[in-house]
C-alpha cells in the first residue's frame, strides 16, 4: 500500500471533516499528493485543526464542492477521489430537504459529470451508510438487502450510489461504495448530539453529565473506529476487485446501545446514565438492530476490522483529553 | 367510480401530455373539478390539442410545476394529485443530467413538501416505469424486483418513488406508485422516435416509410394502451388498499418487438421493415425481456387490462388518421 499511494494525486472531498481528515493523515504519511476540498460549513464536522501536523503537506481548497469552476482544473490529474463531502445528519435531513438533495445527490452527479468529461480513470471511493437500507428484516446487514431508506439522507445517499454504479457501467469510471455502520473516533465534531453519538457521550461523561438513553437501550449497533475505517477505505481504493462493488464496512461486532454507553462511562470514569422514552422524531427513523456482515469485505481485501469497542473508546478518549477545546 | 370523482378537486401535473390528458378526459366526464398544470415544454408531449373538447371544463395553468408559487394556492383544496409531469425520455436523460434530476426527482420533493405543509390528505398517484428496475434477471417484472436502474431517468424515478413512500410513512400523505411497462395510444407526441415507439411507427407506416428494427427484434415487451392505463390509474386512485403501495401496470401480455412492428404495418396497411444492428447508445440501456406480473394489481383492484395489442394499435391508428396534423 505504501508503494501504491506514493506520488498519487488524491482528492479528498470533505477532507477537513472526521473521516476525510483521518484518511488525509495516512495518505500524507505514505507520500501521496493530497488535495483537500472542504467548505468548512459550520453545522458539519469540517475543522482546520483536523489536519494539524499535515497542513503544509496538503493542498487545501476552502470551497464548496458544488462550485465546479474551482474543482474542474484539478480533475484531469487525479488518480483517486475519496468522496466524503455531505450533509451528514440523517436526523436533520428532513428540515433541509433541498440542501440534502443538493449535497448528497446532486454534488455526486456533478463530480461524475466532471470525471466523464475530463478523467474517466480516477477511482472514486464513496462514503455511504447503512441508512440506505432503512429497517432491515434480519439484524444482519448484507450488501444485497432491499433498500428502503427512512430518511431523505438515506434516499439521497442511495441515489448517489446508483449514479456511481451507472457511470461505472456506462463510462468505465471506476468506483467502490463503502456502506458504513456507526463510525466513531478522533477528529469527529462534538458540538451537538445529532450524529457522532460516541464522541458526544465521551464529552458528556468528561463533563460529568448525565447521558440519556432512549427506550431500553437494547437496540443492537455496530460501532467502527475511524482507524479501521481508514484502513478499509485505503485497502478498497487499492484493490482492483472492489471496482463497481458495494461493500459493507463495519466492525462486525454486535453491541447493545446501553453497553456502549456503559463502556464510555467506564473508560472516562465520570458521568452517569438515565433512561428516558423515545422522542417522537427519533423513533420514526429508528432502524432497528443491525450488525454488518463482512464476508464480502474479507473475500475482496482479505482484511477485516480488529479494534475492540473498549480499545476504540480509549483511543478516542485519549485524543479528546488533549484536544477537546478544538471540537466543541 | 362515477360517484367517487364527482366534484373532487383533482390536480394533473403534466396534464396536457399523453397520459395526463387521457385521464383528464375521463375525469371531466365524471364531473371532477380538473386542474391541469403543464409547461408545454416543446421537447416533451404537452399539447393543447390533447384537451380539445374539454378545454372549457378544466382549469388550465401553463406553467412549470417547479414554480411552487403558482402551485401553492391550489394545494389546500386538492383531493387527488395525478403526478405525470416529467422529463420523459430515458434515452435523453444522460444528455441533460441536471434537468432530469430537477424534473424527475426534485420536483416530486417540492410537491411533497407543499403537501406536508398544506394538505396531507390529498392522494398522490405517481407515474413510474419499469426503468427503475434496469435489467431484470427473469423476464417477469415483480414489484419487489431489485432496483438497478441503467439510466438517470430510471434513477430519478426511483428517487421519487422513495420520497413518496417516506412521506407516506412519516406524514401519512397517501400515495400509490404505478410502475408501467410500455404505454402507447392516442394523444402521444409523434415528433421524434426517442420514446413512444408504437406511435412513431404508426406515423412511419402511414407515411409509407421503412421501420428499422435493431438486432433481431426478438426482445419481449409488454405494451399497454392508454385506455387501460387510465382505467388502472383511476381504480388505483379510488382504492384505499393501494395506499403506500408500488403496483405494476402493464398488459401482462408478452409481445416480441418485431411482432409489434408487423402488427403496426398490418393495421396501417403501409410501410415496410428493415433489420439493422443495435446502435451503441441504445444497447447500453437495453433492459432485456420484460413482461409485467399483474398479480398484485388484480388482488388489490380486482381488475386487469383487457385490450389486445391489435385492438390498441387499431384505436391508436384511427385517432391519428383524424388528428395527425396536431402531433407532428
């Protein structure tokens, strides 16, 4: 992998955000030429502190990806595009339907149209999520589950998936779609609780606050640390077998929501728990139990995530102990 | 049904087009209050002649449905919305990606947002097509087939389907999605061959021209006459059992493409056939053999289409013999 990325021209959309910046750190370490585009929109997770230490080793464009005039001159030289830029809150998507459509679907189409015209060789690695599936019948998430999204966020991520697959089929633009479960880890925003719950709870615990659990907290989730996500994205970017494929990327580990919260409290050594009923707006989009099946991932890249939840929460806590001031 | 529609306020988007205008004729005959909105965009099928005979019995708004300021004042009083307005050429969708996104997905979201804010009672009857499925493995089209659209047209129709199902689930806005196969019949534009092939071939035959068949013409299609489509739409609009459902609407009859062409030549009594290889751009989006399974339709509305292809071509030919001048 070291060899693969050396001197490769890599664009990261949303590269100042949580996952984008974590990938940027690894790519810079492997001597890739990293180009970041990020609009630093205040409600999302873009944060200049996320690239502390590699600032001078990346090309940084503070601009909206929908500004194609800015993006255009960079397209021809690209080898790989990690496409993370998004409206990232599925809870919020209904309160900004057209912004979600524009950022989570239309912007992907714009990017593909640029590639179709200027560079059909660059591989696009797309960040998708389990929300494209909606409620799954069995708790095991498979790549060929029916897609019945419960939110505009899920609908538009699905639309982007379809664009990518079609542009691959029609124009040979290589892509891989990674469907993540619940990511957490260093460099995620901790300003509010709308997404990124583990980070938010670590903050709550560090501040000695009470963490509220909706319902009985027994719903099963699959939490995956950013370090594992980055590894999965990089390996899938390199592998030719991923081209044109949708691949699950989760930890493959079942965790009850309340176990995760207890874990946070234990690691931080502060905070407490309170159980409250589900708020109306959340239950509506609650997706039920889910754990990712990783058979396809493993069969393609002979690797799967290994970091335990306790380890991951520890790493995340250690990061925020030092850097909390930059994330709140 | 007569009783049901009397004095109901019915909006038909794209109501000057092929299917919209055929529905308008039936609704006016049943004393519904019909409101038509249509932008008469020259490349599509909108045509004022389509409502010849009922012009004075409808409210006609010549405007783009995306102009929500025009649409808004009408929303509160509506009982039913037939949503036909669309970019209708799946072949062309790739040459106008953002227009297709805007008309075939975003406009549906705008309509739903208006309904959410002003009228969650009006039932939306949505015109969708088999293109949301892409190539199906078996030739039988079922409502729960996987959706792998091969065109932007198919992707955006699918996105609209997802919007409708979500807004029904979340806000109770009733909807029914009708997935049609290959519609034909009176009042379809005959200006070009990009869609509406039976009509186009009738015109070719009437003009004594040579009809070109791509490949061997053995691909199976399911052609449904507009009279049957209208009947299906009206019955599905009335039935409460259709709410929140996707329902196939085809003839259920298998026809080889070349049989259809021979049928046209026989009915018109003019024209001839030539076989040529598939043009590159068409093969790319060729969906393979397809015939609609109508089990769900029949089980819900205890009705299915009955008109034979020969009958349908005859009725269509009779119409254009009288009115060709208005459609070319």
